[in-house]
C-alpha cells in the first residue's frame, strides 16, 4: 500500500487544476509511539523488553500559487485524505486536482448581497 515514487523523501510534483498549478511536496516524519496490545505481546514473546514502536507518518503539503495550502495524509488502507474538502482519494494526483477544483469553486461563489449583511448592533 505505501509504495510508489510519492513515498520517497523530498518527492515533488506539479498538477494542473482550475485554481492554478498545485505544488505537492512529500513531508514524511518518523514517529515513536507506544505499542498497541498485539505489538507488546509480540515483543515479549521474542524475549525483548517492551519498547516504543517506530513508524513513519506519510503526509504531503499541497500549495497553490495564491498561497492557499493544505495537508494530504494517507490512511492505513492506502487511500488519501485531505481535511480541506473531507473526501478520500486513490492517489496524490487525484487529490491535488480535486482540491484545486474545490478552491476554484469556492472562489467563484458570489458574495452575499449588501442587504443580507446584518447592521451594527444586530444579533
């Protein structure tokens, strides 16, 4: 599941979207965490003391020329998620293009009419 060129440290790519060119950069971080139950049992069964488990958090930074940015993370099942649009994607390129589309859609929404804006002192 965690395979492909996008999992290499320092990987970069550019994807076209309606909001402009999306720059995607890999930012993977090693992390130490407490072992869960089955990992503790496995360590003890091998005669080792219980120790922290080292994992790598795979995440990608996505940026637009306008300065907007978001983070893309990978689920354990291999799919990708960005909290900016609450959707799940099959690959990094699809996520970058769909996020760019969502940003372009939100930028094209008209502002509310002046008479809908509450005046001073309104609740």
